[in-house]
C-alpha cells in the first residue's frame, strides 16, 4: 500500500523512471553514470535492507525486489500512459480489457509479488 500510494501521489515519477533508461543514460558521460549509479546502489541497498526486515527476505533480496518493482512500474506506466485516442478506443468493450489503470494494476502486481516472496 505504501509503495502504491507514493506512486499515485507523484505521477511524474513513474514517467521519469520510464525514460531514465532510454533517454538519460544514453547521453551522459561515464563519470556521470558512475556517480548516479553509485548513489542509486547505496540508496537501494538501504531501502532493500529495510524491506528485507519487513518481509523477511535474505540479504540482498530486498534490492532485487526493488529492481523488480522498478521494472513493473516502468512497464505499467508505459501501458497506462497511452494517447487520448488509444484511451478512447480502450474504453469500449471488448477492448476495455486491455486498458491499464496504473494504481489498480500496480497494487495487484505488487500484492502477487510480495505474497509470493513471503511464501518462499
């Protein structure tokens, strides 16, 4: 719930994460990449450790779970953030089954993911 609520309250974050890999990381220097990825690794490790204590998970699995969360979020943001005409087409059956509502789908995917992790 905390993850889904924070994503829903900061809509631009999902869009920025979606373009990070494709735009930002292709037009920067090696030093910038090392600096950014180093800071990211430290923050992911700290947040991952907190997650490991909550679920519980093995050492390093929290960081891996956060990477999976990023992949889920980026994919769902791209699917949910379609052009107005696509949104219109997807609002009518039978194509409405293809419409992705970010909050609902992210919550469903994360619930499935974290329940699976707890059961392991």
